[in-house]
C-alpha cells in the first residue's frame, strides 16, 4: 500500500452509519492534523428491540428507513453546514445486518449522486479504530489495534489507519455478545453489557472462577498441516518448514485468538446447575441467586473476560517487541471500550509496557457515524473512491486473503 497521504485542512465529509440498530450521521472536518467532529447524531432503537432482548433485523431496517433522512438533516444543521459544503459522503458498507446496511448505502449514494461528490465505503471494524484519532493529536505508528464490540473481537497490527494486518480474532462469541448473553442469563435487562458493567461495581470479582481458554493453532484450525499458524500471529524463527515436527510445533503454539463461549457456558451452569449425566451421581445444586450473588457473578464474569483480552495483548506485545518497527501505540475501539473495568486495565497495561493507549471518547465507543467519516478522510486523501454500484457486505473484508 502506498504511503498515507495527509488529508487537507478544510475537507468536510458527511458520514452515515446503519450497520445494526443505530441510525447515525456525522459531519467531520479535517483541521490542524486531525478529524474534528462538527456534529454527531445517533438515533438508537433500544425501545424497538427491548422486548426481544436482542436486535430483530427486519424491525431495524424499517426503523432506519424512517429515521435516516431526519438524522442526516439534523447532522448538517448542527454542523452549520450546507449540503454543497460537503466534499464526500462516507458510509459504513460492511459488515452488518444486510437490510440495515442497504438503507444507509442507498442514502449515501443518493446524497453523493445528487451533490456530484464521491461516495466512500468504509469497513465498520476498521472505523472503530479511527475513533481514538478523533479530535486528538497524531499517534506513533505502527500500532496495535483492538476492536471489542458486540459483534467483533479482533486484534490487528496497524501501519496506518488504512493499512492493517490481523493478528487474532474471536473463534465464537465476541466479548460484547458474551456480556449481553451473560446479562440475559442473569435477567438484568437490555442492552445487557452496560447493565452488567454497572452491576459489577457492587460484586466480588474473585467470587467465582471462570475458565481461561488456551487456544492453539491445532484447536482453532484443525490437526497437523491444516493447523499451521499464520506468520502474523506467530512471528519469529521456528522449526524447518515442511517437517512433521514443524507442523506439530506450529499446531501446538498458542494463537492470538479469543474465545468467550466457554465462559458463557460456565456462567449458565453456575446459575442453573450442571446438567445431570445418566449413571453418575447428581451434581450439587447451584448457589441460590441472591442479589449479592448476581453482583458477584457479574463482577467475576467481567473480570475473566477482560483478563483474557489482557492475556492476548501481553502475548502479542511480547512477540512483536524488540524489532525496530515494534508497535508504539494501542488503539482501542468498539462498544465494549466503554466498559469501565476494561478501560482501567488497558490504561495499566499501556503504562507497564510503555505503550500509548488511545481509548475513544465515550460518545465514539458505540456505533456512530463520526468514526466512519474520520476514517474516510484518509481514504479521500489517498484518492480512493467507490462507484455508485457500491454494494453492502455482511462480512468485514479485513484479514482475508
């Protein structure tokens, strides 16, 4: 990828985001070396999906249709900006619920066509990592990029906002999804992640011990030669390629992947009891769910999930430290980056390891259009444009190939 071009002062990008259940629009101007937010409007759909304890795709799409034009108009009004002042329209076109993405993509292309300006498709996962660059001084590259959200838990090595290589990802639940499911098991309400975080403050994080996965290439990708780890995940010298010993060593090496489903199952057993097995003695009854017990389970589950994230980060840092181009910064994004315990632990991790940790402002942790427009500034400066045939995609393209 060619060197990143510096965006020009005064460039204004309208961002649109409809990947899930937030209808969002934002006006972001590049000024003094950073994307500066002039407006950021988010219309949530919690009242639509609360009764179902989760997002219903068809209802989300219909709500986006009703809200998208008023939200864009409000973003322009708050920014004090006319449509003719905008230089490009950016839209989150992957990944997400396909019906929701269709609404945002159609709106973005219509605005771009009517104004005669470019449309720029943005990967939602990558945009989360641009959230920490909003209204902030430049960072030192390369960097680690950690996305922790309801749909994604990914770790990247980043050379710039436009150039990243995947180091590890979740093989099952994302951390935010695990928090939401834990909240459902404990009957906390919806949306579950913030409620679990709040309830954890009155609990004992050491009350219950949850399992910590030890993922290897063999367990994640299968036995023998099919389990060889990717170079990005396992840099450095090793046994000679092609030998059975080399394949076995690579297969047994710990990956930089994540897994939260085991923790979720352990919580379910802690609440409802371990299922009985025919021919064996019945398992003990679960501890009654008092208010304090619920708080302790919340705190212990949150502690274990965050500990796994820190464990992967420590191993990634150890593997990549020492070279001249070792990462100097940790960029964090995604809805779970608003979790208070995770924010504290990441700050401590950065201080201990000599990394600058960039956590987004709380307004930019959840899905929003400011991060979409912010990342689009780097694409726009590099001359990247998308045709009006741009189509939404349900999956992220990061890490493919």
